[in-house]
C-alpha cells in the first residue's frame, strides 16, 4: 500500500511516467540510500516515542525507512546554543546518544549503530537500518581533546563546528557577531584533530569565512551535511555559494542537499521572513508566551498559506550542484524532523525517497548517477576520511567500536 501511495505522488508531482514510478520503487529498495541529517534524537529528547514502530507524527521511523529504501540514517546529535550557555552541552549530547543506542537495544532486528563504512557495507540489504551519528554543534566537546575522544568512542563520525550562534570553535552563518572572523585557534586545532581521527568535518551552519578556512585547513574531504544552494535564495548565507560548492568538490567532498522548503524555495524563505516581520509588529518587541506565539503562527498560516516546495524544487538544487561540481559531489541531507512543517510536497518523510528517485529518472539521470546521489558519493567521502586518518586508527577499529556501543550500559 505504501508503494502505491508513493507512486501516485511520483506521477502527480514530478511529471514522470508510471513506468518511472515503478522503476523508482525498485531502485530505492536495491540502491544504498544515505541521509546525512535526521533530527530524530532531539525530538525524542523533547517527547518520547518508539521509532521501531509507526509514529505518524514523526518523519523518521522504521516502517517508513524500510518502505522508502533508507539504508543509513545519520542521527543528528544536536545541542542548541542555550545548552552551551547553561553549561549542559556535553550532558545533553550524551543523553541524545543514549536515546539512539536505545533503538537497537529495543529492536536489534531493525536498527544497528554503525561507526565505519565497513559496517554499512555489512548491513546493506539485511533489512536493518544503519544508524550513524553526526554531531551538530561542537559545543559538547567543551574545548578538550578528552571530550573529543569521548564522543568519537561513542560513535560520532562527523562534526559541525557551530550551529545558530558563534561558539568557542567557529562563527555561525546565522550569527551577525562574527567574533572569530571564521575559526578560532581552537577551531583550527580541532579541524586537524578531526582529520587525525577519521571524523568527517561538516561545514553546514558555518559562516562563509569559517567554511573557507575549514576548506583550506582540512587534509581530508569535507561535507556539507544538510545545505542547499544560495543561487536560488540570494543572500541566504545558511546555503552554499557556487564557489563553495566548487571548492568542496575540488577537495573531494560532497554537498548533501537539504529538503526544507525554506532552504530550496525563495518563495518559502520570503514567506517566513514576512511572517517574522509581522510577529515583530504584533508583539511590539515583547517576548510572548510560547502558546500565544504558537497560536499566532497558526493563525498567520491559515490566512497566508505556506508556499511549500516540491520534489522538482529539490531536484533543481541537485541539478545545479551536478552542473557546478560534477555527479560525484552531491548527496542527500534531508533535515527530516528538523525543519518543522516545511517539507516539500512529495518529500514529507523517509518513506518518500522513491519520489525523489522518480524525479531523477524523469530528468534523465541513469542508474549509476542516481546511485551516486543516493549514497555512494557520501560513502566514498567517508571512506576517504577514514583512510586519511593518521596516528589514531579509529577507522580500523570500527567493528570493535560497534561491539562496545552495543555492550554499553543504557541510561534510558
């Protein structure tokens, strides 16, 4: 039944033939799909749920991951700036990892935490969804190598140095106060230490200066785990410029396209800016109660319908990345469970990957190119980063690390 629903969306949304739709479902089931940014852990932190069964109000759960063909889900270990302000970042990050570890503890036949590319290859086709870990915001490292090693041992395999505010490592694309004019000295040192440990470095969320400095410093390819292209939304610095896309590719890295409508659609981005401006007028500089704020947002959306992006909007970003960087340097970082109710029509949850595949077929991509976009490009970068590790050897210990993770006492 799920496949029939996906196929209907394919025909309507992407203008593909029924044959493309049927082929897309088969390809999604047999081709490795890697999504480098799913915010399920922080949603679990705020409200418990069992993602081993259907949870319709979430965007990631096991039944839909299997239905959509998702093989590798990078769970975002995200800590907000307020956690750093309260001195709680490390504690929150550990709690989030505990929540991810609880999934295979409850459902060993459905989930397994993976710590290297060999783990992914071993699991592919088994029906088990591989859960990798990426740290969004380096604040939990708290400026020490000991904490870095702690989180690498717990399975972290990429690190985004900042999030919504500049921190002790780097400036954020959202923060006008660029205190470091890019990376701090600690941030520069951490880039080198991440390289040594075979951990991917993520430039999503960084200011332009910080991103360029990472690109200049890193001895291994870098990723943008969930960013789209600034070309389509001029002035939106959270997205990547054309020159950045080319530079990531020149270093062997990959740009993982974010699905959120506000990342891929100029109209959606402008709608949000207009709503926020209206809120400023409505509340005249006051800080409204969260419930009041929520009610205002709902009323505004009822009067001004949100201009959702579509599968084709996301495909436009993939097409341009291919034009700028080549087919070997683009992938998928959906931001499922992280962008609220802003996901495109046809890409509402992890069950909808066949819709994207059908769109790629409709635009003339062959199966080899589609396999690269869906996951092989990211796997190549991850493998290169492992092989570039020097003096630490975490990559060679991936099976041991995975065993240690499974045996770790649970805190949830």
